[in-house]
């Protein structure tokens, strides 16, 4: 029903999330429908982390309104703009990942040494490290597999210098290669959520 977009204020890179219903009548004095600012805050940057299919009136958004360095996780209702704080970011997370049922499952962060970490988020609020790579390597989750237990990762951890797509099982740490350059010359890139089904 809604088109979502982000926009900043005069190039200050403090992006807010907006919604517009393209089927709504044009706003007074305009040729287009009115837009609604769902994260109407000054000097705050918003990130859309997930738009769950099982709850089409919800998006999950990160806002750095409490601490400019870190984004807390909010659930935002598209129809009303109501915001609910889900997780205060006290662990220096720089990203969140949801499974196919819209459940928060993973977070990512960069350590003070510059290494990358992927952490499992448990229902009790605790986190546990499940995958990491050094500052000289790349690793991050793309999306969950349709079985909702394994996760697609982009990584070049270990012996390989080239980035590849793997299917990782957080329960067993098993890693299955999905795709890499067969000629072993270039990194894999531009993996979209739709590619991992």
C-alpha cells in the first residue's frame, strides 16, 4: 500500500523514513499525495532494517536519537507512525537481521580492533558470537534460507582471498559454498535478497 523512502534535510545525511500512499488523492495545492514522516526527528539518522512480509503494517528501523554513535531498534507502524523500542543498542551493533518470519535473529558489529562479528540474538536479550572475520577480511549476513535456520553469508574468511557466498548453519558452524568465481580471479558482489531463495 505504501511506498517508503528516506530523505535527509538539505544534505545533512540525517535521513528520515517517509511513507506515501500512491493511491491517495493529491494533497491540497499539489499534484501528488501527501507524504508522512515516520521518524520525524532532527539530527537523527534512520535506517530501515527490515520490512517483514508477515506483518505488512510494520517496518523495523534503527534510530540514533539516544546515542548518536549507535542505532537503537524500533518497530514502526506504517499506518499510524507509532514507534516501539525493541532493543536499546548497548553492544555497539551496526546492523540487525530478521528471519523469514520477521523475528530478530542476528546482529553485526565491528570490534574496536576493526574485526567483524556476527552475533545470534536470543529471546532473553542475550547475544552470542557465531561468526567473525578479521579487519583484513569481509563477512556479513545477507538473509535467512527458506528453512529459517541457516543464513546466507558473504565471506572471504580463512584461506580464500576472494569473497564468496556461503550457506552457514549457526547451530553447527557448518559452511556450504553456494557461489564463487569459478576462475578464482574476482570477488563475488551485488548479492541481493531475491538472489538467496
